């Protein structure tokens, strides 16, 4: 067994979303070259998936004071080379745990969201001191940090990644639709139901699409706190060709059964599901916000529309569904994607760890 100091990956989320998938990809890649430990909460899905593939895991009770003290004890025991926080909660947790150590561990923070930074003394303590390096998933996220006063030299862009081999090996998944529902093109949306994703705008756009396209179907995969409100809105709009799939763990296979992917977000760090869609050769219509243009080039792999513009979004979907344009977008969807591979992401983080140590 190697006696090299481990890299500790810190993620205390209980649910499974894009950030947890990225943490797993990174831990799996780092473990291949040096010791790596994933630290999280006992019943978190991330820890379960890590343990299944043999990644070392440790648990802490919460992200509160008990979590700070537990993490501090864990750092003293493991003596890691780097503490890597993957969420805002764990950023604060790692910062507080480090504050009580005689010899603080280099703290790397990945920031995946493009929300404006908070102001005030506590925010300055959290964001402007004690962090060795920020890794941002898109240049647009780095701009938010720089605007808040973080020096550019402490910010590195490392894009989110997709496991190319997994995407290519995944067969199409049945959508569970009736045969009569599959006569026209399938438009797919997959995301947690949240205000940030603005599925309400998507449904309003779809009302216009149904009025102008006789057979297109909107298939929505996901779940979240806004599901009841969104289903009610779909009823109020009298939408006839919307199908709710619920959460799908086989989302790549679902993508391979669709003709077009749509994303209606008002803000987005980079949106890793769009990277998956591209690798699955699925054309895209999305909002032109934050890191999305770093994934989708307008007119190349799909079309980009201003956020909140339901009429513009409807026009873009109808334009993208034209057979010649759809074929052109599909042909370019999966090319020039090396920067989004898991190998590229892991290599970039390993270099970053070496720099901070």
C-alpha cells in the first residue's frame, strides 16, 4: 500500500446530481495514480457508489459544527496532501476545519455555479482567504469569482467531464411511450425541476410548438420540488404532447432515443448533461447563459436563445427540427470534445494538486 499522502475529496450531498457524478469520475481517476479518499455523509449516494468500485470512503455526521470537528479529526488522522471541496457547503466546512489546525492543508474548491458571490465580512473570510486554488467548471464562473475580488492567479478552469466509453457503450433506452406517441420527432429535456432550470418557460414555448408542429413530442425526465406546479401549468396550457418520465438513471440511453435535447436554464455553470447530449450525438437548443456557450456553439451543435424568451425558444426548436438542419447539427455534435473527457479532467486536477502542494 502506498504511503503517499492522499487526496481527500469532500462532498456531503445526499442526493445524486451532476456534481456528485463529477466527484466520482475524479476520485476514480485520481485513485489510479495515488491514494484518494472520498468523505461524505453516511447515507449519501456518492459514498455508496464509490464504495461499490473500491474507492476508500470516510463519513462525517453533517456539515455543521459536528461535521467541522469530525473533519478536523479526520485530517489529523489521514494527513492529506490536499483537501478538495466540491460544494459551497463543503467549502465552508473545509475552511472552518482548516482554521483549527496548526498546519492547514491546501484547500482546493471546485465552483460549479454562476450565482453572484455574497458580500460581507463572512463572505470575504470564506472566499478571499484560506483557499489555495479555485477550479471553475467554465470561464464564465471564473468571471464571477474575479468580480468578487478573487485574484485571477488563484482561478483555474477545468471543464466538467463525461465518460466517453460509457456513453458510446450505452444502447438506446425505451421511453415507455405508446406506439402512436412515437410518430413524430422526440424532444428531450432532463434536469431537476427548479427555478434555475425554468421549465415553466419551456412549457410556454412548447404550447407555441404544439400549435405549429403537428407531431413533435416533448419528453421530460427528472423530478424536484416544482413538479406539481409544472404539471399544473402543463394542464393550464392544455398541452397534449408532453410526457413525464420521472427520474431516469439511464439518461444516456434515453438521449439516444431522442431527436433533440432542450435546456431552458436562467443560469448554469456549464450543465454537464449538455456534454452528455453532445457525446450521444444529440442536437441541442439551449439558453445562451453563463457556461452553456462553452459547450454548445450556436449554429454548430445546435441553437442558443436568450434566457426567458419562450417565443424565441419555440422558434429555435422548430428551426432545429427541420430535417436538414437536424442532420447537420447531429453530424457535428460529438466532434471536438477532448477537453470534456474524464482523462482530461483528471489530468488537469492532478496538475493542480501538484501546484498547490
